[in-house]
């Protein structure tokens, strides 16, 4: 290998192992929908996003696109009555047949638990939902939500506890997995009273608007695809990380899965196509 390209490779690897880089909402993100409902706080290190009416929420999007990486932020979900509101936190490609990695926080009546919804779309196809109830009150303070996307697996973390893993079984078993389309990371708050809370039975009490989600400390450790040249190239493979959770993490995840998981598409046989369990559900899941 030519020495200059070896130096470049070392640089890419060094960047990949550097850990989560501090970022700033004002400098590193745009507000592409209803910017009047967003407020930067603490010099752009914090943010609030409000849902002010049925048709006026707010959306945040990173300026950079990436293939593989880890995105973390602290969020305090809407306090009090959040019925019919949905706060989302996800990574998604742009255009048709998109890839997407989702966290959605479905609001509830005062005193009733939020639902944490997760899903993965590849090539426009999702149907890989898993839901949890939180083991803490996510409206009483900030908690750390992380999406980690690597060539081996996608991991959803809450306060550094892995709650779900979706492994890459594309090459070995033909299970679609996002590997090639650059994604932006997003967060939004919007109205979904027709379905979000208790199946749509509980509507939003608009007299309580605005509904405000608060954010702090966004951290981006991503393989940037937005720079000159446009492509992330093979450097992004350096974002592989470990392909297996540590045994401590596996224990934590098992605790969440056993006690706080409220929905798993793998056991929802009514939704299986032709009575067949999805392929990945018969393989080691983490
Ligand atoms: C809010 O919007 C949804 C559709 O987007 C509609 O079905 C619902 O009736 C609206 N609610 C109010 C209070 O306007
Ligand atoms: C959030 O969790 C991630 C994943 O464990 C961690 O790397 C990051 O440092 C945490 N952020 C904060 C602000 O604690
Ligand atoms: C809201 O609370 C009810 C009652 O505790 C619960 O069944 C439901 O899963 C919670 N979440 C949503 C989004 O409705």
C-alpha cells in the first residue's frame, strides 16, 4: 500500500474509534419542518421542540448523512398529559424504498406509561416492531437514547442499556439489512391521536398544548457521507465495532426484554406471512 493511503486509512480508523463526538443542535442540525416551534437553549447544546396544534409540530435533522455510526441524545419527553402525541428519534435515508431505524415514543394520559416503539425498514419494508414500557419516568428528567448502526448489527440503547439488537443476516440468510443508503438522523414531535395512545381510544387534549419535548447534548460518531466525493466508501467498514454485546450488556438486555418488552413481531404469529416465522426470528437474535 502506498504510504499516503496507509496514512489515510490510519486516520479513518482513528476517527472511528474516537468515540462519540460532542455536537451542537444549532451547528450540526437543521429544523426542516416548523422551525418556529424549535428553540435552542444553552448556546445550541440544548433544544426544545413543541407540538402546538394538530398540524404543527417540529422536526430536527442532522446536517450530515452517514453510513454507519452512533447517534446519542438526551431527551425529556412531554410531561403530563401527552396522549395522542408522538416524539420520534430515528435515522432514515431519503427517497423511495428507504431504510430507516426507529425509536418512537408514544405519549399517554397523565400517569400512564409511554410506549417505546422500535422498528427497522430496509428497502421500504419494515414489520420488525418491538415495543417496551420504560422502567423509569421518561418525562421527569433527561434520559440518554442511542441508535448504533454498524455492519454487524443495529443496537438501541436507553441510558447505555441495550434494549434491542437487530443483527445483520443479509449475506448468510438473506434477511434485508441497511448497508448502502446514507441516512440522516432525525427527531420530531407530531400529532397522531388517531392511533398513538391506547390504540387511538384516548385523544389529544389540545387545551394542554403546547406539548414540549426537551433535548440536551447530541453526540454524533458517524461515518460522514456528505463531504466532497459524496461517498462514504470503504472507510465506513471501520465502524464495525464489536459484533457481540459484552456479557454484562447481554445481562442488562435480558432484564429489559424479560420485564419491559410489551410487543415482539417475532411472536405475533397472526402477522406471519403464510404462517411462516420471519427467518431472523429463528436465528440467534443478539
Ligand atoms: C388531527 O388530524 C387527523 C389527521 O391528520 C384527523 O384525523 C383528526 O381528526 C384531527 N384532529 C383534530 C382535533 O382536528
Ligand atoms: C449515551 O449513551 C451512549 C451509549 O452508551 C454513550 O456512549 C454516551 O456517552 C452517552 N451520553 C451521555 C451524555 O451520557
Ligand atoms: C398507555 O397506558 C395504557 C394503560 O396503562 C397502556 O396499556 C398503554 O400501553 C400505554 N401506552 C400507549 C401508547 O397507549
